[in-house]
């Protein structure tokens, strides 16, 4: 009797195990093809070739990137333009030298040209002590103390058309390290407000991405953190120029 009971128990266990194994195999049959399909799609997207389309700013892009300037879209040209688009958050990153890509290249060129003398035109006051300067035209900002450059210049992203960052003499009046916008419900780390709801703060995305902010001066995290350490309530801010496209 005991041997018969053990035999029945083993058969019953084998049945449950078999059913579980069958269910697992059925589930695998459903999920594996989907996973493979998604994986292959993702891989194809990341490794997709350049489209080879010649944009209206092909020659300008070639010159900016130090390529052979012939106005023809070679495979190497396409890869170089696409790499620039990817590193600067431009989508779609097809290697097409369109107006958005060329606009970002122009801004980057101006930022590089600023070098260690961003205030060479003396458009930011030098007689106010510690001051944060914001040049909307070149999309750069820096901190100076008198005529001495303290930090920067760094790339920024200011207000888009219709939400322009307001120009003029300002002062930092409120700072909030872990601020969250009550209007747009997005994080604004290292916020330093200088004009109504407009502030310096970091963003998680690209500071070169179009069309721009809702008026704030967007910064890379490391730059916003440095500004936080250098500025205090009451420090001056001077905003001037005009952002391209506004």
C-alpha cells in the first residue's frame, strides 16, 4: 500500500512539474520572438546607416567640421554630421545639414570664438563686482568680478520665441537647490531666480536643443552647480542681446 501511495505521489508531482514546464515553454514561445524582434529593431535603429541626403547647409557644415568643402554628401560627411547631431541632441540625426543643424553649429562656433574673453565688447558691466553675464545672441553665460573672468563662458539655452528671457539689469533674489516648477512640473535643480519666474538652473537634456526654454537660462548640471557655489542672493545679473529665432 505504501509503495502504491509513493508511486501515485511521484506521478502526481511529475504531472504538476510537466504542466509547469509546459506552461513555461508556452510562455517562452510567446515572449522570445517578441524580445528578439525588439532587440533587432533597437540594434537596427542604433546602427542604421546615414541617409546620404544633401542638406541646404552642406558646405557650411563641411567647413565647420573641418571636412573637404565640396557641397557633396559623402558617406564620411554624413557620419560626421550625424555624430555632431547626436552629441548635441539634434533629432532626427540623419546626417542631413538642415537649418536646425546649421543653427546649432553657428551657436557653437560663436561660443568657441568667445574663448577666455567673452566680454571683449564690454557689453556686460565691469563696475558692479560679482556679476553673472548672459549673452542671448551667442547663447553663453559667464561670471566676472569687475573685469576679471571668474568662471565660463559656458553654453546656455534661453527662452524660445514667445517666452524670451528678459533683458536688462537683474539681481538674484531667491535660490532653491531642489526646485520643481509649479507651472511645468519639471525639476529645476540649482535654481537661482533673478527675474520673476526666470532663473539659472540645470536641465537633464541638451542645452543646444531647440526651440529653447520658457524663459529660464538652462545650463548643464556641472555649470549650474558651479554657479550655485559662486553666486548669492543680491548678486547682479545682466542679460543682453537677442537669441537667434526670437
